[in-house]
DNA sequence: GTAGACCTTGACCCCGACGTCAAGGCCAGA
DNA sequence: TCTGGCCTTGACGTCGGGGTCAAGGTCTAC
C-alpha cells in the first residue's frame, strides 16, 4: 500500500509517516516510480508507535518496541529493552504525578486562603512562598 | 535600580526581564540614557511572576496576579480574576493527574503482563489497546 | 584616556512532533 | 489530452521561555 492509505488506516498523516521515516523509525520500501510502499507488518509497527505515543511515550522511547516487533517477536513488549522502557516510564509517571499532586495541594491552599481573605474583606497576606523546583508540563494537548 | 540588579535580586536573568517587558508583563521606566529603571514594587511584581511560574503557571496566567498587585492590592491573589485562574489551574491539575494516573495504571498492567509472559517463556499477546486520547506532557524539566 | 562593567537593540538558536506550503513527477479516467 | 488526485523532496513555521551572540552606547575608576 502507499503512504496515503497507510496514514489513513492508522489514523495519522502522511507527514507523520515521512517524519518517522526520517528518524529511521519506520523505513519504507520504494516502488519503481519512487513511491513509498508499505505492507501489513508496517501497519502493525505504526500502530505500536501510535499506541505508545498515546501513552505519552516520546518517539525515541518507542524504538525498542518497534525493533522488537521487527525482529519477529509477537509483541513489541516481548523484549527486555521494551520492559526497561516501561519501567523507566512508570518511574517518570510516578514522579510527575507526585509533583503535580504537591502543587495541587499548594494551589488549593492558596485559593482557600485567598477566598477566606476576600470573604473577611481583609487584605490577603504576602505572595505565596517560593516552591523549590516543581515543574511538570501541564499544558493540555494542542488542537 | 537597573536591570542587572533586579535580575540578580529576583534570581533570574536580564534576558528574562526583557522578555517579560516584550510581553507587556513587566514594563520598565527609562532613565535619561535609555537604561531601564525599576523600583521595589517591580521587584514584588517580578517575585509574583516567578512564584507562579514555579507552580507551573504559564506566563499569561500570571497576568491577572500582576495586574492585581499593580492596581494596589496587597496580594496578587486578592482579585477575582486571580482566583479564577487558581480554580482553572486546580481543574487542570486534577485532570492532568487523573490522566497520568490512568496511564500509569495501564503501563503498569502492560509491564506485568509482559513480564509474566516472558517468565512463562510464552509469546506475549498482541499490541496494547489504543488509549482514547490521554496526553499530558510527561517530559521532565529541561536542564 | 582608557579599561571594564554595565547597558541597549536585534537576531538567531533550542526542544519535539509534526503542519503547511511550494514546485514538480506519476498515473488513471473521460 | 487534460484534469485531478495521488506522490516526491525541501524548506520554513509553530509553541514557550528564554539562551546566546554581536555591535555598539554609557558610566565609573584609575
């Protein structure tokens, strides 16, 4: 199948497939006229990539899974390297959730205090204290 | 005081202050020779901005707090607009934490299954199911 | 008068994962 | 033959929050 069909079947765009190819993540064979040519196995690789991306994996982190599938394993996570990525991701998720929860706590406290201050029609205290270094990206997915 | 001193006292850089000025977030007066000139109030505004940024607020989200302080209120969160931002942020945090927790769950499950499959020396099942649309940025803060 | 420590604006660079042209090649149907 | 729909490569834009020059102006101390 050609690039347009693969993109459609995987629910993505041709631009994305060319980008993956440029990373060496999903190389394509070529037909006589230079068109990219894909088969059902490529679709499976692509689905693996998209699935992991939906889980918040970076593209580079999907590479072990793709390699694993390509080397004949039945699932992308049948290989040790993939399991290692899973574990790293779990740790990352835990840390991120922990940070966000701590911030949530502090923001909630600030809101409570500020609301009470307004309710009492009193001047609020000074600015909130400086947090040590809590940064996880919070921005929701772009349009 | 001039830009260098303000930057140092706030623990940031002159570049950052010029950037904030370009956004209209922290405008500066000018002395005769064109140098930027700041006072203690500007330091307070800047501290408010940095504090909120440490909480993961985007710069635009700090604007209501800064406006609030500039209009004479004792704290940046003394104004309704600021409280509104607090509430939005709380909702955002809750959603983000929820998403990440759900993903954590799924990744954990995947890992368990894959590990058990390997332990049994059996082939794992097919690729993990497609998640609906769970994207929070997970990347840790840059260096 | 001159070093050097500050300041000015302008411009380009970074990250990730693509989106969005632009200019042109290939192929099928009417 | 021509139109329209695919495909190709290449190059630039996006977003946030600044970093990092470069070329030059200003002030203070010696």
